[in-house]
């Protein structure tokens, strides 16, 4: 049978009358649309519901699939413990999906469960669906910190597992939009909030899932979005599939965006291979960027490619200019993939005989030894953006007023603890943010008195 329909829905607990106690009437359009979406899902008579929730167990580099035969949950944390539900899991589909993920090298499985009880990202959609259809088993999937392309690949694997077992299934992608639509609400207002919601809804109401890849991590973070990765997994499950897309509602009166869209599967469409098209576009962009890279970045890229492919560390080429071979300085090598940081290692001051050697040393470390990331694989090399920052001298400063987030990097020190942050980073807008991040990197709690230093860099990218 396969996947016959998919749904993008929000999960505000307030929408449940026993929780909202009348406040839910402020989002009546969302409630009405939710009932309509639930009726359409029920009309498919699904054997299996695949539900993707941002509030399921989440890891930086692993997708958690709920194990076991069943789970229960209640809205007790929201003051309505009397509203409960129990679901049975589709253990056969979970097993098939895990086998398929392993064969594809996808970091997904049933390990690492932290909380067996159903989360509200699952229960809110099921609260509505259960009013119209209950003869289903559930597959409950969490998100990860992996790139969007990996989330899409996970969706593709879900689709294949469903097809292999002949299940009749629907996919529900649970997720709110921006949480930063109104100043007076807990998350406040940022201009990226309404901009995100407008762009996201334009993509989703047209079924233009390729647009999901065009949202940078920085933009999504500033918008305070919740469901982008859920929607991307759903898009992967609809890969190469013609869908009839319909927007049922969007509103955000509480400072959080709630959007509901439905997708009816109409048949195969090889042209809707959004991940492949995005990656081809990325390769073209990187190829053009490579043609414009200077000697600093070329050296870092050659170092990374050689080491990742062969495990060998190159020697500085003989034709390098004197400024690379004769000068000494601290250097940071930063690697990004699909707009997301993939590795960054550097030195505050010179530790090698030349800038060239400093670049080589730190490029190897950034690609293989950054503790935040797994080592870069050969298949990733064509998708990497690389930059090299050559640091100037450190200058003590007496006050944050002497800093400039665009011009100066900062070093925050307390005893032997030191945290550094480079200047002019996309995700850092203010000196306060810059210092706060440097504090966290050093493990220095907020409120402890610190010493500040500033430095300039010459950035090569």
C-alpha cells in the first residue's frame, strides 16, 4: 500500500479543551483545521501512523525511534491528567526501518530511550486523530542535530520500510513554527520570526519541499522554530512523489506560529527528488567558491581532502608565498556543510614555525578531532565550505564597550579557563552574546568576574 497521505500539524497543549479552559477559542481556526486534517487522515484507514515529534528523545547525532510494544501518556504536566491515551507500536515496521537505516549508514535506532511516556508533540495530534480513527499502530520518531539532508534521508528510509512491508500508512509531522512573533510573550519578538513563518508556509502550502533546504541554521535559530526538521523528514518520506498540497490554516495569536497543511499522495514523480537537486546545487556553489579561494583556503582544503582520503598529512607546497612560509600567527580553520558548522579548531597564538604549518595542523584537527563532531567522511568533501582566520595580537580591554562584534574577536579568561570567539560570526549579533558564548566555551558561569582581551583577524574564505 505505502504512504497515502501526510500532514503538517502544530502541538500546542492549550488546544485541548481540558487544558485551554476557553483560551483555545483564540485559535479556533487551528482547531477547525485540526479536525479537518484528522478526518482526512482517518479516511485513509491507516494501519500505521508514523509520527515525528520534536519533543521525543533527541540526540546531536542520532535519531531515536521509540522501542517496545506500547506506551501511554497523559496531559498531567499541563494540568489535565485525566486526559490519557495508550498506543501500540508497529514493532515489525520499527525493526524493518532499523535494519534499513543500518544498511544505509543512517544514525537511527531504538537505543537511548530517556522517557517512555508519550510527549505532547505526539499526544496533541493523536488527541484529534483518535476522535475519528483508532485502528492503527504507531511509529514514534525523534529528531537529531544532524543536517537537514540527513533528516530527509531518514524520511526516504521510512518510505522504503513501509513499502517493503506493504503497510498502509500516513505520516504526521508535528511541529510549531516560530516562537518569536510577539514581544510580550515568553520568547519575545525577532524580525526573523514572522519572516520564517511566511517563507515556511509558502513552501509547505505549495508542496515545494526543496525550499526547506534554503533555510540557514542561523536564520532558524533566530526565528525560534520548532518543527523544521519534522517537516523535512516528512518531505523525505514523500520523495519522488506527486502530492496534492493544501493549506488549511495558519495563525499565531499567542506569539507562536501554528500551521496545518495536508498532502494527498497522487502517484510517483521522479522530478520531485528535492535532496538530490539541493546537493547538486550545493556542489555547483562550492565548485564556484573553490575557483575563488586564495592560497590560505586552498592549503586548508588540500590538507583536509588529503588527510580524509589517505590519512596522510601534507607538507607545505614549495610555491607558497613568503607571508605563509615566514610569518607566524595563531590560526583558526572552520569547516561548514550545508551552512552548519562541521568542525572548527584553532590556536590563539603561533605554535608552529609558519602560518602554513599552523593551517595544516589545524585543518587536520578541525576535520577529524573536533570533539563536537564525527570525523569528516570522503563523501562529504564536495559539500564543504572552508575559511581560515589568521589572528592578530591580543589586547587587554577594560570594558565590553571596547569590543565590536564585527571587528574584534574576544577572549574571556578566569584563571586557567579561557574561551575564545571569533569576530563577525553569522549567528552572533551583539557583544553581550559574544561574551556569553565565550564564557560557556570556557566553562565560566555567568556573574563571575572575568578578564577580557580582543583581537582582530584577517579572514580568508
